[in-house]
C-alpha cells in the first residue's frame, strides 16, 4: 500500500512539474528574446500607403553592414537603408509593384 501511494505521489509531482514547466517555457523564451532584442536600437516605419500601418524592428551592425530584424525574427541586410528595407519587407510588401502576386 505504501509503495503504491509513493508511486502516485511521485507521478502527480512529475505531472504538476511538467505542467508548470510547459506553462513557463514559452514565457521564459519570450522574455529572453525580448531582453536580447532590447540591446539594439529600434526603428518604426509607417506604410507608404496607410500611415496607421507600422512595423518595428531592431537594427544592428552585421558582418557585411547594417541589418534589420523583421517581425518574424529574421535578420536581413539593409539595402538602400534599414528604414526602406523594413518598410518594403513588411507593411508595403504586397503593395509594391514588383512584388510577386
């Protein structure tokens, strides 16, 4: 009887710990991501077509020049400049005439 109770208690503890860890893991990862991202200056760009539509991204110096972080997390090299790169890759992507339809 005692072994059965210990087994149940152990299993309950493991399940509870797994539930807590599952609930905290995404939040911890998000906090770490934001803390790392906060080390870089950010720019916010409005759409050329709808000024209320904006995108924000971090900017850093990469091995081949400046890079901007897209909302999905990818770092892309800044072409003409980071402002235009972020705007054209996000809020104005589907409105540009040379974008695939």
